[in-house]
C-alpha cells in the first residue's frame, strides 16, 4: 500500500485549511461556517481545475497530493 509522506499530508492539510479559512472570511453571516469536508473538497476541485488545467501553474500532485492505488 502506498502512503503519503509527512510533507504531502502537510500540503493536504494546508490546502484544506486555507479553503476553510476562505469560507470563514467571505461568509456574509456572523455565524461560523462548520467544517464540511464535502464542501471543502468541492471547492478544492474547482481551484485545482483553475491552477492545474486552465492556468497550467502546477501539476495535480503538487497542488494536492494523493495516492494512486
């Protein structure tokens, strides 16, 4: 079984937390947005599209590392 390195896991955490923070900061409500990994993953995929496919700024594994099983 292939596992992510500590650095890859840190990168995943960084991206997910940055997206969550973005949600908190742009919310027009005073209420805190609850952590929702489904929502974060949806936004992450949209950001990945722009960075990887449209703007060609990076590759998919650099943006958000994952295992290929």
